[in-house]
């Protein structure tokens, strides 16, 4: 992600429209020179590299774009701390020794160095080796080309802008399950519906971090995690209302397939341990039930519901239950979800609500189908709710 100062310089406003300053083929000559400079400084201190880049670069580069590219390359080369002993331990030992002794600086260094079995010069080298500027430059990803770097930078620009969104609408045509799964796993407040203009398309309306009261930074990172997956999703269109200016002025960002952003075809399938732990716990608690992961989406008018699990009793497969894990939430979002379920005629549905991700200072709506949790989902509580539902259905049948 880009620092705030660079983010404002990475785009400009045309009326109410955000125009990103994408890197283009014209930037490739100086990007090539920049990549070569990083390669020549492998193993040296990052501060040396940055000082060198401030003095000269083999090709002329726009100042703002150069700063943005340096931020990305610093992250990609993963500069490492290089020290004979852990810097934090060195600082603590030196400060203790200096506070309890009147010896000279050289004597304190020699005594502490001996306690770590290193020389005084090695001890001094380790003192601040974990600071960012003192870290050693590591190798960049093999085969990184200027065009790839440009697309990576453009991806970072879009991701950083999205982190300042109030509302995001994404239209995806074709395969979209991985994108929806990413939204679900990261807990985004997301509403899915069919596209009116493309029968095979899905529309995702996602609340942005600037629309929430709590967790805005954490939520912003979760929202930005959609961008790499969307770049690899085929045909898509994204429109976001973002707070870009210092005064929080809202402007519109448009991004679509074909824009110069690096796709990430190597992204692993998103997973979350919470689901795996619940599945194992439920199988132990209800060995006579089958657990199906990610059943097909359910239509409720134009809206789409994506359950995480279908819980199926082997003795009565027609009376299965659906379960969805809800991450970030507001009471209004939960009430709307319950209304969608009722409109679709779905009563055998469990919503497991993460209590640590409330986005407003309000309580959960009162509904027996809501099961709150903090670190793990209580499989026995889910089974108890299901059994209570069976008992109520049986009693209703007897009364009829």
C-alpha cells in the first residue's frame, strides 16, 4: 500500500472523477535503470541505495513516480536485518550497562560485546541493524521486468485508492466464486445480486471502510485484498466512491478489465482456519450428519445468498440446514440479510456472527438463528439450534 502523501500524488481529480497516474510503456526505460540499481546494491544497506538514488539515476524519471516505484521495490526485495546478535537484546544490554556503570563508552561496549561473544565492532553494527534504513537489500523477484513492475505499481495505486472507499460496486462476468470467497473470508459487508445487463454476471455491492465506525483500517486492508483477485477474474467493472481529498471530498474511481494492472494468476485459494475447525467440531458433535462446503448460491429475487456450509442429516436429506459465517457487520446489515432469507422462504438457516467485528456500537438483533462467537464457532450450539428447530416443526405438524 502507498503512504497517504504518495497516494494523493498518484492520482488527480477531474471534477468528481479520480484519474490514476498509471505507469505506462513510457516509464519503462527509467524503471529498467531503477531495477538495475537495486540489483547492484544487493547486500548493501538500504540507506546507501536510497542516498544513491537521490543523487542520480541512469534515466530521467518523474519524481513522484520514482518515489512510488521505490516504495514498491523496497517491499518486493524484502530487505533483511543483518546482525551478529539480535539488535533489541543488544540495545537492552547496552542501556543497562551504561546506566549501572561509570566506565567509558569503549569499556561498556567491550564488556557487553564479551557477554555476547562478539567483537565491539560487531556489537556496534548490530545496535540499530533492525531499523529500516540499516537493513540489507535482498534480491528482487527473479526476472522482474519493467512492464511487470509498472503493472504491480498500478495494482498498488488501485488498492490504495480502494482503501479510502465509502462504497464499491463490482460487476463480474464469468467465474467469480474465488472473488466472492475472498470477500466472505475477509468478512466484508457485501451484498450480491444478479446483473440486470449481463445474465451471466454478478454484482457485488461492498461497504467501504470510510462508511464504518470501527475497524476502518483493518476493513480497508480486507477490501484492498479483492483487487489482486479481481485483476485475474476476467471481465469486470469496478466503481468506487472514495474520499481522496484532505477535506474528505468524495470522488468516483472507475477501474475495469483491460486497464494496465498486473493480474495475479498464482494467487492461492483463500482459506480460513475458522471454517476447518467448525467443520471438524460439527462432524464430531453430529456424526450422523454430512457437511457440504460452499453449496450453490440461493436466489432471493435479484439478490444472491452464498452459504458457507450445508448441514445434511443422513436420515432426512430433504431437511438440510444452511450456515453462513458473518464477519464485519452492522445491525442493519443483519436485519437485511434475515429479510432476504425470509423472502426466499428459507427458514433452516444459521448465521454465525463474529462479535469482535461489529462496526457500530449496537447490539445484535434478537433472532434465534443468530449465533454469536469470538474465536471459534460452537458446533454444539449450532446443533442445539437445529434440534430446537426440528422440535418446533414437529410440534407445529402435530397441532395441524
